[in-house]
């Protein structure tokens, strides 16, 4: 059994834009090999020639430094209805959008792709019959994406467990129920949950539903990628694993990894999903705090830092 540590690029969005700047910072300053690349760096809605240009530049930076894109995901500006949108033409747009995202991710070496399963409106979520209809519609949309993604080279899709019913997977029971439906759908490639152990419905009568350790025991067999952040008692923020937050945070390496193993974990990717306010001094400290978070986990989980190279760019 070998866990690997990866970094979701959410906090790097708009603080970096050029592929070379992003990837070189990850290699030289953050010192982590594996990335879950969010869509803002190469947006599938941009013109095809621009997508090709940026993908080639990022691929060159990856090859030069040893950084790897393991999966693609929507980022902070992509938390949208997608396949839960009530308008079929909007859903059609996002089917094509995710097909292009599959192409980008595969071209960069990634093997997985995902976002939230679907996000429903109040109206659709509060109508039980309509909710069930929308679940099937979303499964049909993902099935079409899966066909294309398989041809592109993607090995599996994933959906993120969330904290409210209209975003799905808000309790451990709801998470397993939807995963069972998706497994039964027999898509061209599997669709697994990507559990975020700090999510969960804080109004649930079952305290396990907002206990990160209960989630850690419940999901490893169905969640090849698992999001973590330093979990605070008030669920506030996606905190880094710095000394300041570790002193009062719930997540510590030894008991967390023990919970993962108890849940049957095997070769799971443990992905840091952190967030930093656009305020000083936080904004200026962001890279250093991500690096500190990676260093905190390095004695416990493989970071791939030994595989990284900081090589100069070829003359332009």
C-alpha cells in the first residue's frame, strides 16, 4: 500500500497564469510532483488554437520539471449546475465542454476527470420526482462524456461528495447510494466518488456525517482520490497544514492514515485542497504555506519531490 500526495491547483488560480510560471513554482518552491489541475489554466471554452498552444507549453514544462498532472477538475470558478441545469441546451454545452476537458487532461498525462456530480436548483431539488429525473439526466450526460473520455485516454471519471443535498453526497449514506447508482450505470469507464472528508451535512442527525475520520473510514474503497485540508471545528475555510493551524486542527497524519487503512485504502491519492483569502499577508504567504503543508505530510505520504527537476527553459 502506497499513498501519494497531490495538490489541487485551486489556490494557484489567478495568482499564476503562464504554464511555465505555474509548473516551475510547483517544482522549485512547493516541491510536490502530482497536480490535480483545475480548468482555469487551460479553459475548454477558449478557442482551439489557444488551447493547443497552452497545452503544448504546459506539457513542455511538465516534461522539463518532472511535475505530473494526475487528474483534471473544475476549479473555484466552475462550481456550476452543469448536468443539473434545468435547460437541456445548457447541459449540452457542458457535455461538449467536459469532452474538451478530457482531451486537455489526457494530453497532459492525466488519467482522471471530474467535478460535482450535478448541482440542482432549489426548485428541482425540492421536488422528489424531478430530483430523481435530474439524477438520471445527469447520469446520461456523464455516460456520454465517459465514451469520449475513454477514447481520449482517461481511465475514470469522478464526482466530488459535497455538503448539501442539491450538490449530492452530503452524508455517508447518500454518498454510497449515488455511487451505487453510478456503478450500476455501466459507463464506458467507471465513475468513482472523490470524497472530501471535510465536507458533509452539519445538520445531519448522525455525527459521522460531519466527522472527517468517519468519512476517512467510509470511502477509501470507492474514492481513488481523497481531498483533505486542515479541518477546523467550525468547518471554516480550507486551511493549510501550517504550524498555526495544525496546533488547533483536527487532522493529524497518524490517526488519519490509520482511518484510511481501516477503511480499506490501497494506493489512494491524497489531494491537498487548500484555500487562501485575497488579503494580505495571506496572499503573499500562499506559496510558502502550501510548501509548508507539503513538507508536513512528506514524512507520511510520498510527495514525489525526489523526482523533480528545476531546469532552465530553452532559449526562446
